[in-house]
């Protein structure tokens, strides 16, 4: 694949390499002073490779010490080597073994890609292009090989030696050294390689597969943290069992290991048989982890395990196909959580994530298709579009095909592509074949950026007893895609009669209607239902069956009716959101809300709270107004974050202030002295109680801040304590500074809990927050190279605090831009990710917009930025 002067890589230029590496034998000699890597690569020319075609291997910051073919050292004229590549000028046109040796300095690797040392432990991160920082290689996902790894290290500082696959040998190596040999019998690309060496504690367990094989399980961690790994182990075993039941997938090795490390750019990595995790997604105990932490650990453990089949056994042909593994696996982990917990609550939570992270990406300067056709830096495409929208596309496919049809397609996918690197087209082809349908137009979802707009209008003819729905779709231009095609949209729906019961019809015409689903495939359609006795209220896009922005002609009364009667939980929740959004947007745009409209919304919220047929977790989601970022995106241009904040604050007071006594009574009723448990019912109860506490504080109830301070003091678990801290910090109550100081004193020694303090400190919307963030960052003891700490502090400020990040004086913008320039020299991935906070700048009002652009252009003028950060900066400014 070629690159131009801007290092742009194009999908259209994909070609297989002229050579392939079919077997890898690696020998690592690890010491505190450095690491030596000896690689024996069994290389074969592909059919059709011309004599004299050079073999070009990828490298990055490598120091070559020797190179040989079939044991014979090469003359200097036979190869060319530098830190970033190794070229064998004229390799044999037959199978041969290339032997190289390189030296590494993992201790100084602050990029945390390749082999690096974290808190005394050596570990690797190779996705997407980190293996080239370990040895010269064809570092591309379509090169699949079997790996054998020998590791030798000092026994005293690295008694644990782990790699992919099964351990086949171990022993003493003399001089205080020991060794271990690991073999992975499954073909894999280099990005799935993993190695860990260190002094680690562990917990162990086992799992018996459906066919009766025993798999040994272990989770390795820092000594003293073993008691915090049991929830992760439980989540792993449940994931293994679920994948057997739901998709018929058994685990395929004798060992499955997880290692928790404290310095990690990502959440976790699915390396074959040896998953390396950011420790925040492993460690959990009630007094330091929240319910949200427990659920995230459960979800990510499942996600990485599910990758064993959707990502490892079947992998991507090239990085343009990233959503092939990520979108599909996110869908699988969403389904796991839905089955383990509440399907309705999980769906609403996933839609909230989609709207808060992916919709802004799709509607801004960083928009790109789920399967892009070009990129400059692949690390920047680990995005919400690839993951979250990718999952939504798979979900639509499952909705269109039904459970049985989707399973038929998945079974054929596993059968046909096991052990291969493949593409989106091949993925869709098996579903088309298994179900005898044409998915050509459906594929457009993968190829087209932007969030579609679905517009729905309706009318009812009482005399003819006919009801009409008119649907129109449109996708606005996005960078590089000025013209859009119509998409296939599965729109789940129901018609609700005046008494709140479902309504039927005798006949339907004018569109593709399949039971409870309309399939819109053109720019528009008009559906006519006959035999409809009364005007119904339509419940549309049930379960959020397509990732679109929908507008309808429903009145506020219609929406409040849905909030009370819709049998679809998502529809109920969405109706309350729509009513609240209309009031907030109107007020921001200068139209004060009518008192009767606020009264109606207040009553709907009160009814929701009092409804014993709704579970607590659902109520916790329903009793909240749309967030400030969502209100801003709904307005779309010339936004003033401070004004939006004020309007939402006023609406909270207007809606929930008069409900203080009811909210307080419900809050007290939910008080429990039962021991902490992370199950769905218990966490739902805490979620509702903490939501009610937040409402009391946000609505201005006089007792709210004191109740929050009391809950903080009395809390027996981190969920309740942190909730009290967070609501106090968000409103910056009089008690907030004292609570924050106490929290840091109590938990400052636990880095993962400290992250919670950092995020609350950075998200407070008082005018002093920027100086507090500056002071924390300037503290000599602040770990400036740890991705978790940096994201928790500056990432939270840039992403979660629009009023202060987007201050009209530009100070917030300048601070983040300066931070990005500094961190980019050490860890480009963290810098680039924080820089995406600027994606809001084109929507801002003129003063703020000018200040943001000035900060970005100043950053650009400094030069010397990494490819990661320069790519995000260029695309952001283009918006």
C-alpha cells in the first residue's frame, strides 16, 4: 500500500506482500539494562513473485546487531537497514529462514507501544503497528504465522514469564536466570503477539468447555491486588459459557491468561490466549470500585474474550477492515450484557454512548465511514464510529435477518473464514448466501459517513379508517463525501390506541412492512394502514433499531402519552427525552417554556418515579434531562455552552424542584444496609437512589447538598460515596471543596480511585476549575506519563466540561493545546485523543470559535508534532 507526501494510505492500493512469513521463532533475553530479541522468520515467496524482488520488513526505532539467511551471515551489500526498515535486496526465491537480532530499551519506551516496562513489569502492546518496535517484520494483519517464543529473564525480578498459546517448557538458565517456552498453534498476525515478564501475583481457576476440555485460567496483577481480581475472573467464566450457548464458540487453547498493568494506552488487548488489560478494567472491590466500574469490567472482559473468534481466529485483511472485528465484537459484548443484566437499560445506555461519542464524530470534522477508504495514522481510527457505529450496523443486520437468520450467517462466517484474514465484503457475503438475500445496498452503511436524518409525518382519515406514515431519509455531506446514497433502515414500530393498548390493522400498502418493522430503502416511502379504528400514536424506531436522528410531527401530548403507555422501554425513555429537549432548545433559542408544558413534564416524571412496574435502573435513566452536549448538538450552530448550562440548570429546578418531597421520600425509602453486591437489581437500586440525590442537588432543594455530604460520610461502598462526591462537584456546592479534599486524603494512595477525584475536579463548572487543573498537573508528584491519570484530568476537562473548556477568553483552549504539544513528545496516542475535544469548535458562537481556532493554529505553527496528533489537528482545522 503506497503513501503520498502526507503519508496517506489508500484502501484501493491494497496488494498482498510478495513474501509471507509462515513461522516465527522468537528468543527474548530480558535484563534490567535492556532486551535482546533474536528472530527466526520462516519466509516463503508468494506465487508469481519475480526473481530479485526485495523483501522489505517494517521496523521502528530498532537497532540491528546481526542478520543472516539459513544460518549464513549476510554481506553488507545484501541488505539495507535503518531504525524503521530492513530490506533484503535479493532474497532466495524459495522457502528460507531469515535470522535477525536487535536490541531494545523497554525502560525508556514512553509511547507504550511495542515492548515497554510498566512499574517493573515488561509487557507489550502491538496493535496496530507495535510489533515492528520489537523486531523487523511484515507488520500487517494479513500475514498470519505460528509463533514459538522463548523468554529468558532474571528469576528475582521476573519470576513470571508469559506469552501467547500454551507453555511447553520452562527451567533454570544459570546465573540467576530462568526461561520459559510458549507455543501458539494458531495462525495469527503480529498485532496479536503478547509477552509479559515480571514479579506478579495471581489468582487461578478453571473452566470446562461444552465438549469437556479443561481450560486453566489465571489473572496476574501487582502483588497485594489479588483480592480485586475475583469479579474479573467471574466475568471471564460467564463470558466463556455465554459464547458457547449463544454462538457455539468454544475456547481453543489449554490456558487463558489475563495480566493487569498500570500503564496502558487502551482499555485492553485481545492477544491470543494472553489478554493484557489496563488495570482499571480488572480491579474491583466495593470500597474502591463503583457499580459502573463493575459493569465496565464485566463488559470489557467479555469483549476481549469474544475477540478470540471475532478478531483472532478470523482477523482483518488490512486496517481499513478494523470494524470487521471491533464492531462485531462490540455487538457481541452488548448482547452479553443485555442477557446478564437488563436488556432495556443496556440498550438505552448504549444509545447514550452512541449519541455522546459517535454522533458528534459523524457530524464534525473527524467524520469517517465505519470502513474508511484512506487514513494517515491508523491509531486515530480506533474511534466511536468503528466501534459503536460498527456495532449498530451489525445490530441492524441482526434485526433485518431475525435471530435464526443471523445465527445462520454467523455459523457460515466461522466455518468459511476460520484461520483467515478477511474483509467487510466477505462478512456480508456469508449472510447474503445463508439467507438468500441481496445485501449490496446494506453495505453502504459501512462505506458512508454521517448520521442520517429520518423525518416522519403522519395523518389519519377517520371516515376511511386509514392511517398514513410518510418517511424520508437524508444524510448531510461529510468531509470527502459531498453526495450521499439512500440507506437500508430497519424501523421497528407499533401503533398505540387511545386506551394505551396496541392497535392492529387489516391491510398495509405502499412500503416494505414486515410485522413490526418498516424497512426503508429509498429516499422516502408512504405507508398506508387500513382498518385502523382510531387515530393511533406511533411508537417509532423501537429499540433504536437504526442509528439515525429522527424528527416527527408528534405533539408534546403525543410524546407524554408514549412516556406513559409505550410497551417499548426505549420508546418511553425517548419520549421523555424529546419533551425535555424541546423545552431546553426553545429556551436557549429565546422562546421561554410555557408553564403548562413544564407542569406536564413534571407530572410525567413523577408518574415514572411512582410506577412500580418499571425497574429501578430504568427509572434512573428516565429521570434525567438531556445533557448539555446533546442539547448543543441539537441546536447545531452558534452555540454558547454557558447559556446551555444555565438553561438546563433552570429546567432542572422548574421540573424537579416542586417534586422535592416526593423525590426525598423515594430517596429515603431506597436506603439499604444490605451488604454490597454488584448484581443488576442491587446496582439498579443504587443507581436510582443516587439519581434522586443528584436531582435534589441539581433542582436547588435546600436539603440536597447536606444529604449529599451525609451520604458521602455514611457510605459503605464506593458507588454511593463517589455519587455524592460527583453531584456535589458538578453543582459546586458549598460542601464540594471539603468533600474533594477528604476524598483525596482517603484514596490518594490508590491510583485508580485517584482518577475519580481527578475527573470530578476537572469537570466542576465553577470559574476556578482551570487553575485547579493547572495546579494538579504542575504538581511534581503527578504521574505525567500515565495515560489513565492524564485522561482522567485533562481528558475530562476537554471532553466533559464545555463551559470551562470553551471559555470565551480562550484560556481553556490554550491550556489543552499546550498540554497536547507537551504530551505529544512522550505519548502521541494520549495527545491525539485529548485533542479530539476540539471537535466542537465549528459549532461554537463566533467569539469562542475564533478563540478555539487560534489555539489550534498556534499548535499547528509549532511544528514537530507526531503523525498521530498532526493528523487529528489537520482534520479538525479543516472542519
